[in-house]
């Protein structure tokens, strides 16, 4: 259906991406179904198809999930280097996008890989990281998973008294959340502790409880693990026939699921059981198969590839950190440069503003002086006009006086003449 939608909408990017997303989710879900049924090779194929689509969509959360799913299938198949490579890819993406849930999952899977490779200190470091993040996130199930895994590593290190409380915490939290699967694995692990403490009755009780839950949930790996542990318990009790029966039940599950680890432990137990029965031929055959499967799981090449994957992750993480530091320093330099430019521009603007004010004052003074000059010229012209008018008036007065004097002289002369006559 998704292919049909994609083909029918060649120019609509949004619809195509939505259809691709649904297709990737469908492949993922098919993988989960196959993984739950213990069919790891078909599950791996579906997960790889989902991964290719998620790469095209660039959905970082879904991409990290795809890598994690591939990692856990490879872990189940005993391909630890490939599991570690994919788990580290998932961790890198989750750290980049600050996806706490994705980081918890990745740390858990990486810790499981290191445990299978005998790198117990590295395993504990990853499981403790998952525990811390789960506590910070208030993820009760995550805390339960972490305690179960930590207890398992403690058991491998023969720290039995530390392992028991860790497993009990896992059981209590898992049952509180209704997760009987995790509780079953923890119950089986407690059985292992009691077996190592040489308490077969308690061990058998816990194994029986775990087996009942795994069978109910149809969990093949968990069921096979319990059969193997029950077989080892039979070996401890000098019951080789019972042990052989139990190991063969585990082998039947291994053949159906392809989980190499089941073959490794089952054939190792069979070798001991046949030796206890004084059957050297069968014991040698079982031991030879054990060596073959052990070599498939842990050898120098696989160890080299695992170290290479871890080193590559550390290198890329350091590069990312350096890149972030460089980008941060570059950003700080740009900010300082921008602030300096802003400061200089402010100073320039202040200077330009001051200069503009000076120019304005000069212009105003120029026009004021010009206006004053015109005013003075007007006053001078008016003064000159007044002086000219004043002179004209004075001249007129003087002229009148002369005329008057001339007239008065003539009158006297006339009067004298008249008198003489």
C-alpha cells in the first residue's frame, strides 16, 4: 500500500515521506514479531529494511531505534562485534539529540555485549549509566532492567552477596509495573546465585518459577536459559541422564531460533554429562561442538572488531565534542566581533552625531551672522537715508533764512526811499 501511494504521488513530497514512514514502521513491527518468536534472521532482514528507509527520512529517533533493534538481534545471534557497532550508532544519535530513553536502551545493550565478551568492568559502567539515567527519568522499568543486568554481572564476577539484592530490586520493580518477563529473568538469575552457593533446593525453586513465566510468555531464549541452568543443577547433583534431557530441550529451542549462545552452553553441559556417564565419544563430540560455537562467539577477530567499534565511537564522539567546542568558540568569537563592531559603530555614530551637531551649529551661526549683516546693512542704509533727509531739511532751513534775510533788506530799502521822498 505504501509503495502504491508513493508511486501514485510522484510530485507530493509530504505524502511520499508519510508513506515511507509508515512502511518503515511496518518493517520494524514485522521484525519485532519475528524477534519475539525467536526468528532472528527474518527479524534482522526486516530491521535492515526499516533502517534503510529511516536513513532516507532522517528521523533521528526512529534511526537510533532501528540501530538498537539490529544490535539486539545481532547480540541474540552471537555476532557481538556487529551488535556493538549498531548499539554505538544508536548511542551516538541518542546523545546528539539528547534522547534519554534512547541512551538508556543503548547503554543497556552495550553493557550486555560487554558482559558476553567477559568485559565485566565495561559492562558495569554501561549498566550503571543506564541506571542513573533511568532514575533521573523516573523510569521504573528502566531501573528494574538495570538492576537485573547489574546483578548478572555481579554474578559473573562471583560477587554473589551483591548480586542477590540487585536481582530482588529488579523483581520488585518489575512486578510493580506488571513486567513479568523481566521478573522471570531475575528469578532465573537468583536461581543461578543459589546454585553457585550450593543451595540446590532454593535454586530449583527459582528456576521453576522462571520457567513457568517464560513458557507462559512464549519466550524461547528465557526458556532455553532455564533448561540449561536446570541441566547444570542436575550435573551438580550427579544426575547426568536428567542433565542430558534438559540440555537437549535447550538445544531444540536453539535449533529453532538460531541463538548461538544456547548451543555453546548446551554443548558444554552435554560434554560434562556424557563424561559423567563415562561416554568419551559423546563427550568429545559435544565438547568439539562447544569449541566451534564458542569460537564463533568469542575469538580474537571478534574482539578486535569490538574494540575497533568502540574506538571508532570514542573517536567520533571526541570529534563531535571538538567540533562543538570549536563551534562554541567560533560563536563566542563572532559574538565578540559583533559586539566590537557594534561598539565601534556606536562610537562612529556618536562622532557623526557630534559632527552633525557642529555642522548644524556652524550653519545656524552662518545664517545668523548673514542675517545680522543684512540687518546691519539695513540699519546703515536707513541711517544714511535719515542723514540725507536731515541734511536736506537743514539746507532748506538755511535757504529759507537767506530768502527771509533778502526780503527784509529790501523792505528797509523801500522804507528809506519812501522816507527820503
